[in-house]
C-alpha cells in the first residue's frame, strides 16, 4: 500500500510542477497591456530631414510588410510621432493615453550612441511600434532575435525589421 502512496505523491508533485511551468511560458512575459487596439494605426504626417525621414518611413514600411494585421497609415491628426532632443538615456519611448499614443525618438541619444544613424533610427522606430502592438521590452530570446530587445545591435541593418519572433508575438496579441 505504501509504494502506491509514494507513486501518487510523485505524480501529484510532477503535475503541480507541470502546471507551474506551463503558467510561466515566455510569451506571457513579453505581453504589454499598454498596446493600442488593433494593427490599423494612424500616425501624423511627420516631416524631418533627409537622414530621419527615409529611416522613419522604412520602419513604417517594414512593419506594414510583415505577415500581421499591422497597417500603419500616415494622415493629418494621427497619433503623434516626434523626433527631438532629450537628456534621457533612452533611444526612444512609447506613451499610451486613453485614446491615442505618442512615440518619441531621442535624437541626442541616437546621434551620440549609434555608428549608423539612419539604421539606428529605423531600429528604434520599429521597436517603439512594437509597443503599440502590445509587445514588452526584453523578451526571452537572443539579442538579434527580436527588435524588442533593449540590448539589440541598433546599428545593424538586420535589426531594421521585425523578426519572426516579433511577427509571431504581434499575431498573438492583435
């Protein structure tokens, strides 16, 4: 009779461990409840210099080209996109409000820290858009496997477009 109790105890412990491990899957850790609705995203018609404008437009195009419901459209009166100087150590940030959001790209940090400014601008903008699609920073993947990693190589041309991980996460959340 005792060996059966021991077997049951081991099985019960394994079942509890399985529930705990299942409840802590990485995807849940990368979800940000601070996203903004659906993939249809309206942004204001920003206008910057010949370095910033093409780099920012590429970020929009790269998200729109993914196999996701993302459709970023520029129009007058859309969500605010700003590039400017800040003493913050962040490359950029996303802020959600009740009915809108803003994305700020920090020109001071980008120009002082990136070896290739236009590539870095695109990488930062792609990353900030990821937040609008409910993605959190630093998913549990390698630093070149997601644009949402804060330690990604921003000046690498490979980090200008959402990675497979980012596409899968976006499809899971939208």
